[in-house]
């Protein structure tokens, strides 16, 4: 009975390895075909918005695409000045 359990365990590990490799293929492919390392649109937008409002002003945004760059610029990016 132990050889059956060993065979099943080996097959399970082999199947898991194949599934993991197949899941990593799109990640590796997109890494080189769609890089975003020189895109500064979100950072520039957030910087412009924060520079256009008064200190301690309330900024109302339309959603996550507007909110997250503002959070980043306010908390991380020192050049935003707020």
C-alpha cells in the first residue's frame, strides 16, 4: 500500500509543478512586453492635484484610480510638498 501512496504523492507534486510553471508563463511574458517603469502619468496627476489645492483641503475623487496616486504622493513622495 505504501508504493501506491508514494506514486500518488509523486504524481501530485509533478502536477503541481506543471500548474505552477503554467501560471508563471504570463507573468514572465508580460514582464518584458508591458513594462511600466517609465510611465509617470499617475505621479504627475497626483502632484498637479496636490499643488493646486490649499493645505489641509478636502479632495473628493471619483474612485481608486484617482485616490491611490494621491495617497502615494501625499505619504511617500516628498516632492509633493504636503
